C-alpha cells in the first residue's frame, strides 16, 4: 500500500469516522425481513457535462477492507445495472410481488465489494441536468472512467483494493473500452475483466447465430440448404453483410424465426414471460413496443428495424421498451416505490425507473463493431486476467460467436478445452466447458441463457470465485 493511502486511512480513523460518504449509506431497505450485516450505499457519481450516474455499492460479506472492488455493468445499450443486482448476483433478489426481497445465497458480494453503476445517464435513476440523453461508446467509456475516479474519491479506503471490471451483453463493448482507459491510470489497481454473453464482434455474432439456430433445430433442412446455396462460397459463409439478394431473403426468414416467432432469445429453452409478444400497439396515445426483436443488442440485421422505431418514437411523447420475453414488473414496482426511492437517496430529477431506456437505446451511437484492439491491448500488458463466459442457450450473444472471437486473438493455449465442475448440493456437476490461454479464458455455462447468474446461480458463483481468486477453473 502506498504511503499516501496509509496516511489517508489513518487520518480518517483518527477523526473517528469512515471515509465512505455517510449521507449515501442505506440504513433501512424496505422489503427485507432483516436488515443486512454488511454496509451498502446508494447515491450519485457526478461526471462530465452535468451528468449524474446512480450507483449502489454493497460491501463484501467477507472482508471489505481487503476484498476486491468489482464494477458491474449491464448492457443494452440503455439497460440498468440494478437488474444485475436485483435479479442476478446481488445480495437481495426481488420477489414476484414487487415488494419483498430475499437474501441471495449465491451473491457475488459474499467475496467481493460490488459496485453497480447505472450507465449512461438516462438509464435507471441516472440523469443529466440538460435532459440530453444522446450518447455513444466513446463518451460512455469516458464517463464510466470518471465515475470510477469519483467513486474512489468518495471511498478512498478502497482505492488500493484489487479492481475488476465486469459486465454482460452490451457490456461486451462497455467493459473493454473502459478497461483501455483504466489500464492507463496507475492510481487504479486493475487486475482483470470478465464479460458474460458479451457483444464482442457484430460480424462473428451474426455469422455464428445462423449455425446456432440450425443446429438447435430452428431452421429446417430446406432453409439451411438455401442458406448454404446463396450465402456460402468455397466452404465459407457470410451471413453478416452478404450482397446476394437470395441470401438476404433467406436471412430474413432466419430473423423472423429467431426474433419474431415467440422464442425467448435470451434463453432458447425457457418460456417467454407473458406469452408470445404482440408486435406493436398504442395505448392512450402512447406507443407500446412489445416485441422489438433484439434491439437491445442491435445487430446488423435489426438496424433497419431500429431506424423504423426511431421514426415512430419521435411521433410519441413516451416509448416503453422492454427486452422481449423478460418480466421486469417486480423490479419496476419495487424501485418506483416512494419509500424505496427515499431509502436509496434517489434524486427528484431522476425519471421513473425502467429496466431499459428506449430514449438512450434509440439515440445511441455505436462506434465499435468489434473490440479486438482493446482485448489485445489488455493481453499484451501480460498482467491482467480476462474471462469471457457464455450461457450456451442464449441467442442474443451466442457462445459460438464469443468463442470464435477469443480464438481470433491467437493467444497461446495453456489448458485445452475441457469440462469444468462445481458443487451442486452433495454432488459435483459439469458446469460447462473451458479453454484457457495465457491470460484469457473462454468458458461456457451449460444450460444457461443470457443472464448466467439468474439461470445458474451456483455455477456462476463458482466461476466468479475462481476468476477473482486466480484459481483453476
């Protein structure tokens, strides 16, 4: 530990208080039968241009002073990281009544200090003074970096702890672009990054999805034959930006099956919450988009659909937009409760909480079509550990596309692809498959969809624990 940090902590203890901002501490959280034994904080991190990003920080249940700080970002772009806290790996899981919370036996804060950040402004309880929520990858990575700096200014006692950057889905763009900035800052003790079911390459994701769909029985032999005929040449298929009109027509059929037939794109084998969605409808003059395919990942295929939505959205005062086949009602009911908002110190300037912001999503500028450069920069440093993990029945960001991406980085193989195991009650079970390279591992979680800690909490906790503790998978 550096002398300055020791002196800083000594002075805080001398003054008889903790360094953490007392005004942000959550002293009573509605919905819990018993308040937690660990401390947690909710407030705002102010960044550039009058933007205020809401955070919820839960201290480790183990040893907060020495356990790592782990940042978590959900994706979208435009989706709230409180979804990760309340439905995935946070200490409190929202129940179906939208009013009560239960403790999570597989919470990641069992072994780490977890920082959940709602980013960018316009997402969740985060807001901008000028109410302008147009942004892009570059601005978001800078503001996430500034938010981290502000967090450690408010919580200096954690500034020397190991730091990990983690996220899922469009976090596949957020995390490596943020890591690129953080690794340049020697005051931040970055140790590694982990991305779950992340968007790493649009091209690889779209190309692999067609194979995924066929081999999971979705397309049928006739459509597959046409795809091979029109989209493939010399043993190589281009399902991403193929100029052949016959190929495009066949891919439109694939798109309809995957995104619009009522399948759960986030978990092929899970039911669609609320049943098969409708297209669009209007209620009291408000456009309600009930099924927008995969706009929250926004592949090449859905770009034209997104442009259509932009035009529709501009005609209406508000647009409600939920990822398809997901039920965010319990979280929305809970977080919009006035007592909960008060307990979490939510600003009156914040909008009503929704799991994903249509305004942010539809006005978001995508700068990076892949993040190969960022990963190679991390790996070339030879001091960061990197984990790319995928639930293997997710169609939004399928495992094959991320596996291709990791393989394309051409790192030295240390452990050939094998099963990894975890304890499930009294027995050991196969968690999935893992392949380890010198500083990066690619890992699948068997039977899990897009939100791995929701679908397979025990396996996810084992994976997370081995990652931050540098143990073999």
